[in-house]
């Protein structure tokens, strides 16, 4: 399934709902371009990955690159609602230690309030 993105603001945080696969090619480019543009407008971002069923190495690279871009802009990207498959992948690749990961979108948004 092609990657579909929907963005919305909630409590001053930009939430990006991702649906489908995050794989090398058009999907990674779409995610990268959309989130990079969003970072310039709001550097507090939650990627809701609850509907992402597959991520390949290109998708993982895109997530890491976006995290770096956000940090360089003084912002943060947090991940929420990981499926078991995506969560296991992040654990095996040790990326769970790199990203702030939350069980729900609400927890991720609350973490921005607590940090402020």
C-alpha cells in the first residue's frame, strides 16, 4: 500500500498520521519532503505510525535523517502508536534508543508539555 500522510495540529504539536509502507523510493521521499516542510513551520512533531505496516532500510534512514533535521532546527520528532512489527524492527536496529517512542499520540503530545 502506498504511503498516505495526513497532518493536523493538536495542542501546538504537529501530528503526522502515516498510513501504509515507509519504503525506499516515492514513499520515503514523500515523508521526508512533507516533514521537512513541516519542521520549518512547527518544530514539535509526532509521527503517528499506528497504520504503518512495513518499514524498510530506506524508511529507517529517512526517519533518522528527519530526526537530525528537526534537532538541527531546534525541534524534536517523537514516534507514537508503533505496531508490533515496526516496534520490533526499531528494537533490533537499536533505534528505540535514538527516538522518543510513546504508546499513544496523547502521551507523545503530553511529553512536549512536560518538557516545556
